[in-house]
């Protein structure tokens, strides 16, 4: 897919990741200011720091996102719902939730669907967006396809490759598979391994509406230089 390279084509697909376990509040605040300066789509920040991000990013056009059931998805569904409600109360408009990976591997598809649906319905009641994280490094293609179908059935907004903290991140093969296996109304997010401008362009060309990045400034500074030539 040939795309005309523009600043917004890349910047408005970036979810600036502020999830590293060692990040301090000062570092997360600085990360939010980077997101505002570069005009990205959103930040994805640790849940306790959502109020901080909401305060800094108010009026900037950058959405505030956080994680639900992170990083292994093993929280009880009721806890994921509570996390979602708390995050929205604190100012989040986008929720990146992890499926119950063990239930996926065990073929407990009804329970998996109930879990995802509960978070999606909670979020949509208050106009928040849900990105469903698969953690593809642990899954077969058949399991990924089944999850794409479930996400379409329950009305999830995005399917997402990974947390960035598993044994692998987004692959081109997975992105192609997930785009093909999801309804047109479900968007696609790559996470894990997008660290350069060329990698960012590649995932956009594969149909990604968002991608997670911690090297946002480096990617977009290189983009500015390339566009200025």
C-alpha cells in the first residue's frame, strides 16, 4: 500500500508509551510533555498516573490512555471492570486491556468473550475506546483469528498485538493476519518493536491505525528531517 508520507500520518498513529516499570512520576510528566509537543494520538500511562496525564494534556488534543489487566490479563473480570471505571473517572479516554491469556490458551472462549465484553461495555457507556491486547508471542494463528472474531462480535474498537513486555512484539505476519481476520470497523494497533521511522512506516503500510512507541521523539525528529529534504 503506497502512502503519501506526512507528519500527521505517523504522529497521529502514535500511542506514546509511558509504562516502563522504573519510570518515576517526574519521567512520566516529562513524557506527557513530549507527547503534547509532538502532537501524537495519545499517551499510554501507568494507571495511577492517569490524573497527572489528564491534567498535563488537557486541551492539547492528545488522548489519555492506560492499561487494564496489565500485563498478563489474569485479573478477575470484575477487577478489570473496576479498573476501567477508575481509569475513566481519573480522565482516561482509551483503555488497553489484556485478554486472559491462560483462558485463551485453554480454549475457554466463552469466558474470554465475557471478559472482553464487560470491559468494552463499561468503556462504551462513557465514550471510552478499548484496545484488546492479545500477546501474540504465546498464541497460535488459530487463536489469534478466534480472538479477532470475538473482538468484532463484542464491539471492541481495536485489536492489539502485544503488551511490549512478553517474549515478542508486533510482527508483520501477525499484523497482516489480524487485519484480515477482523471486521473493517475494528482498528489495528502494533505494540512492541516499533523503534524507528522506517519500522513505523512499515506498520502503517500494513494497516495499523495506531502503534505504541517509546522512541517517539526520535521517530518524529527523523520524520521532520526527511520531510524537509
